[in-house]
């Protein structure tokens, strides 16, 4: 007879009873697990899709020690590098040891040292710093102390402005490894009145803190969000409570922070490196790795995918950065080569003179060398990608500021308009150029200037309706 038990003269099937109890417990456990899983998924979804609150960042003292003797004066500045610094540079350029490159190789293994020898020879024998210094001083420039930092900036006003033409303040922000030198070709295009256009720009072009002739922070924590505060304070110092702004690379990221944190002050934002980090961004980005056209228009797929192609080269370093001007030049110029067109990697000269004059590129290198600012400049990467910076979530917070994005085909990173509109709720223009790369202001100043004028006109028209 099967398992059972006599209770009150009745036979009870205890085996079946135990089975039913086990089934009940299993069902209860399953329901509990499903409930916990649902809660977990819901919590994760809320975390991924929730928009963080807009942080309130106050002005901070980034200079040495505690706030003291705040000097609010605006002082004229001229670049004047001592002959001692130039003599030391020339000595270093005469004593260069380079390893021969592999045969038949361009820039695939870093800066081609055969071409580097030609760069050094040009730098030492033909590049005339005093002439270049005079050129760099051709625009009015100043220094002023803002939030404890001695900031360097160009301030160029238009000349011979017709009575019916409005003068609009425009803040131009550069990135890394660039400098204010990137804007020298575009400044005249922006500050010269145009026939049929009823506005022109008065431009302010600062060196980022720790870059070139701007003082670097003495305290940790100066990331893109904090620089946004610094530049808001700079514009206030110059008498601009409201203004337009434009930026690429870090300038685009800092600009996006400004357009989010200070929406009442930024009249319009134009960028050739629009950035965003909307809810579910990374999930969507990875999803696009399998079905690219689900995320990006087919004609722009190669600008975003495969992800490995578009992110890996950003962390490559070829020549050690020590106290070597040649190492510094190789490091910086390689970024200009690949940032202009990644296909230039296969060229023995990196395609550097395809779009640029070598003297112009060396101007930028010299700004880093004579100021000794390469170390302080790259600190922005540490601060900009820190946990504290990410937790602010500013690139995930929408902004209503009128915005225009322009994409050059060889840009190092691309965001589909679908993503951009999740952050820039008032995206009025999203242009795609036929040529150009990451350093658009220096490479394609006319195209960039045209797009800026076009965008600001649309913004003004929207404001007047």
C-alpha cells in the first residue's frame, strides 16, 4: 500500500499532501522572485530614465589659498616671451633622438618620425616666433581675475557698424589640444558686418583655465560644469548679462553645461560638437551596434558605428610627454591629423598640411610650450570625467535655450538628431557639412562662420515671433 497515515479511522495520503505543500511553497517563491525582479527592473528603469534635478553651482575660489585681494580690473595683455625661453627651445630642437619608423608606415604607429624630423627642421630654421608673436598680438587681448583665476581672453569688437546693425555678444570656447589660436581665422568673419545681415558679433575668446595664458586651478574639482560658472562670471565681468555662445570639443561640452545651468543668460548655443547623455542613451547606443539604422539615419551610420572605431583612438598616445618640445609637438599634431580625418593615419605626413599651414599648427604648439600648460590642460580630462562630475548629470538635463548643431563629416563623434532633441528641446538647426573635421574653426572657418550666422538669424527670428 502507498504511503499514508490513519487519522480518526481515515487513511490520509501524506505523500500527496507534502507534494501540494511543496508546490504551494514553490509558487509562493516564484511569485516573490517575480515581484522582486519587477521591482528591480522598475527601479533600474526609473534610474535610467529619470532626469536629475538641475544643480545649483555657485562661484568658487579656484586660486591658491583663500579668497584675498580680489582684483576686478581688466588689464591689457600682450604676449612677450623672453629670449631665454626661445634660446632654450632652440637648443632642445638641435638635440633630438628619434627612432626610425617602420617601412611603408604612415601614422598607424603614432607620429611618423621621418616626417617629425621635417617638422623639427622647419620649426628650428624657418618658423619665426617673433613674427608669429606679432600675429598673435594682432587682436586685442586682456587678463582679469575671475573666481581666483587670472584668465586670458581676446575681446574683438566690430568696426564701422551701420546704424541699423545690431552687435551681439558671442563667447567662443576652444577645446583640447587647441587654444585661442584656433579662432584667429574665423574672428574677422564674425566681426565684419555683412551685406543683407542686420547683426554682427562682438567676440570674447578666453583661454580655458590651465590652457595657454590662463592660470590653472590650485584646487581639484574644476571640471566642465565648474568652468561653465567661471565663464558666466567672466561675461558678467565684461558687462554681458546675456550672450550667445559657440564651442567645439571641450568648448562644446562646457557650452552645453552653460546652456543648461544658465538658461536665462544664454541667448543661444551653437556647437560643432553637440553633446548629450539622454536617458537610456547607452542602451540605445549599444542597441544600434546590432541595428544601426534603428538609431541613426543610414547615411550617417559610419559616423557612429562600429563603436570600437570611434572611441579607441581617443586613448592612444605615441610619444611620451616629458620636457621635450618635439614630444609635445608630436603628441598635439597627431591629434590634429586624426581629428581632421581619421584616414590621414595612412599618410606618411599625417595629412597635416592638407588643410593647415605648418606655421599655424606650430603656433598652437608654442602656446602650450612657452606657457608650460600641457599638464594643467589635460587635468580637465580627469576632472571632466570624474564621478562627481558624472553625478551632476548635466548632459542628461534638458535645456530650452535655442540651439544649433553643425556636424562636419570627419568629426570624431556623432549624435543622431533623435538623441539631440532629448536634451536640446529648442533645437532650431542641425546642419551637416560636406567637408571638415574636429577642428572646424581652424580648418573650415568660412563654413563654420556661415553656419553660425545662419543659426543666430533663426534664433532671432524665433524670438521676434
